[in-house]
């Protein structure tokens, strides 16, 4: 999982309650989690030990199916 704070749709809105600034300091940035790291962060967040990942990637609609 590639986490890029520059492309997060809720950047500046949800940073205060996101694990990435906790891990990297206030700067945020670019992080890559493998599956095991992603699961570990989720478990720590579920137990209240760290904030959850709040990443909401920006998406681009390239086409729309019309029925």
C-alpha cells in the first residue's frame, strides 16, 4: 500500500487524527506499507495505541457506465 499525503483527499482536514504524521512527524509524506505492516497498524489503531490511517486517495473518473 502506497500512502502519499500529497494526494490524500482529506489532507489538512484529517491529518491531526492520522497515523502518518505520528510515524513521520508533522510533515507527512510518502510511505509504503506491505500487507503485514498495514495489518499491524490497523491492529494497533483498533486497540487505541495509535491513530488510524485516514488516507482517502483522490480518484479520477475516466469513464462512466450509463445503463
